[in-house]
C-alpha cells in the first residue's frame, strides 16, 4: 500500500483497536512509532509502497547465539518489540538503515559472500538471505528502515508465531 494509504490506515479505528490490543495504555505512543518508521523510509528512499513489520522481543536464557549455528537455546518471550518499514524494489539490492545499530548498509542479492571476519549485522543479514535462497525462495531487492526505539507490549498481547510478522491491518 502507498505511504498515504498507510497513514490513513494508522488513523483508522481498526488500527487504534489493534494498537490498544498490542500496547494497552501506550497505544498512542506506539502509533507514533509506526508513523515515524514510515516517515523514515520515505525520507531515506522516497515515496512508494510500504509494508510495516513488528518483531517481538525474546531473551535467550541459555545458549545465546547458538541457534544460528544449529545449536539449541532456551528462549523466553518478553513484552518488547521492534518495528520496521520496508518496500520491495526491482534493483536486486538490499538497503537497510538500522538506527539501533547506527548502520546504513547495502548489498546485492547476487553477492552474499560473507566478509573475512564473518561477523556483524551485514553478514548475519547476508546469511539469512542466502538461507532463504537455498530453500528455494525468490529473494529480490528491498529498502528497509528500523528506528532506534523498542516498546513494551501488553503482557496479555498474544505472541507472534514468527520473528518478524507483517502488521495485520
């Protein structure tokens, strides 16, 4: 949906109800977070279609960082989330601005070779994309932004089944 359509939906009663269900008394503050992430995407990459995402928080009680090395972890959900805005492009390039990690990076979906150190956000992202491609998914370019804030969700908010889910308007 377009930027203007996204802003209109964020003003709707349906969005208000969803924000209240997810964030309780902090619904208004969190609506502003979603508006800010759309604004950040638009300022960074120009106008175009937008998809909003929410990624629920988790804590790793044991086994930190072993999960992406085929190990086992003991994780627990927490009442924080991160939001992001993204849009598909036909460039074959992934561009991401992460305010949390003060990073602005890009790479081609055709060049997923890790760096010599094999560490950091860029290599982790390349590894995720490579994994999707190995599983047969078609991965193209996209632009994304994620603000430097996270927010508490209501304890009664249902957990999301995936790490990052599109916001269900």
